[in-house]
């Protein structure tokens, strides 16, 4: 498992909601191109994180407890283990080959159209297509749904936000 972070540009303020970036467009593109497209494409989930305002950090509203989230993740992993019983070497959705992916990641017509439109609009690769399906399957598992629904697919597409042109690619 890989978890990584990077600044959006050398000064760190590209796309910042309140502070203007001091880097020229060429510098931003040069900085972002240090991560090759094929490497970037192999990361299942990537999102842009913007600064959180103080009022939200200091908000006393209760949030979901880590134990609750952990419980949902454990249940989803158990669903996956059961799904892949009898398939050697595969225990979770991320390990699915293309053949197995096609078996367990069926989409209805509306979802197929949504994915087609996302692929064309964002210029996504075949690898990104497979990654989106795997993440969609996992979101459906967390939601305890036997089939991938449009909302699961939409959420997975959102997790490819850095594939979009507005982040310098």
C-alpha cells in the first residue's frame, strides 16, 4: 500500500482558495511532470486537498468515530475474502486481474455511459478504467451492496480528481 503527498507547485499555493501562486504556468507544469503519467496512473485514489479553515478545525460537532469506520472496512474486507474464496492469491478487490474484474464488476447501462463519458472527458487510460472499477467495487462493498451502483461509480471517478486538466495535467 502506498500513501503519498505532494505540493501542487514549488511554492505550494497552486489552486489555493485564498493565496495566489507565485509560480509561472511553465514552472507548475514542469514541477507536476516530475511524476510520470504511467506512475500516476497506477495510484488508485488521488485527490487534491485544500486548506481547512480554522472555524472548521475548531468546530465541536461530533464526527464519525474511527471505530465505526474501522468496523465498516473490516466488514468490506470480509465480503471481499468471501468473494474470492477459491481464487488463489486474491483476497481483495485491488488484486483483481482484468478477467476477474469483468466477472465481479458489472455496470448497468447508465453507469456504463457515466464511465464512458468520464473516460472521454478526462482522457483516462485503460489502467485508470480498471482502477475506477476496483474502487467502485470496494465502495459498493463498504455500502454492503452486491452490485456497483451509479453513486459508487461516481464516487470512484471523483477519486481520480488529479487526472483532471485543472490540476496542471
